[in-house]
C-alpha cells in the first residue's frame, strides 16, 4: 500500500512540476505549484515527517503561494515572452542546463544504489520528525527561545499596526 501511494504521489509531483514550468499563464503555473506542494506533503507523511508535511501545507501552499499570486497579478507578465525571442543564446543555455540536470537525475535513479538496511540511527531519526517529539523539545528544552520568538513576532505585529495606522490618519 505504501509503495502504491508513493508511486501515485511521486507521479503527481513529477507531472505537476512539468506542467508548472510548461504553462504560459503564470497563474496556472502557480496552481500547479500548489498541487506539487500537496504531493510533496503526502510524500513527507510517507516518510513519517508529520511536522514537515503540515508546515509544507500551511507555510508553502498557504502563505507563500498567496504572496506569489499577488506578485504575479501585480506584475505585467506579457513582457516575459520577449526575453527569449530577443536573446536566443539565453534560450539555448537554459535548455542545455535543463538537459544536464535531467541527465544527472536519471543517472541517480537508474545507477544509484540505495541502502536497504536501516540502522538504529535511521530508526531514531524517523521518530525525531514526529510532531510529538518536536513539540516536546520545544516546550521542554527550548521554551525560552520559543517564547522570545513569540514576543518578537508580537512586537513586530504591533509595530506594523502602529505604522499603518499613522499612515492612514
């Protein structure tokens, strides 16, 4: 079951990444990037890294993509096509780099030798990625830096509100 789920999520991630870079409309590309983020979060769950999966959804698929969409809508993207039509050498350089990276990934996939034996250190690292272990570390060993970060974020929020209020009065 895990293997089938891995294959499905890996295919979704690979296809959505290819669709993201081949679309001409930047908003559609951003939506494929969101789909890629969700597939990666599923892969993180298969690796028992629940915290990273949740952070992937909240931070990247949520907050970062909203910022990307704002920037895409504020910029005029019709001038992008002229970059490659005016500079042919840049287009061939980008294609060459893409082929080089694809060949590296293909070599690793087909000729790489993954280790099948999981040592006790690897098993311990699987337990470290759970939300319970991260929460326990945050609230026991790192409580003071955690609280300081919270107060800094609160102070920054209050400062931003005060600056914004003065601007509009």
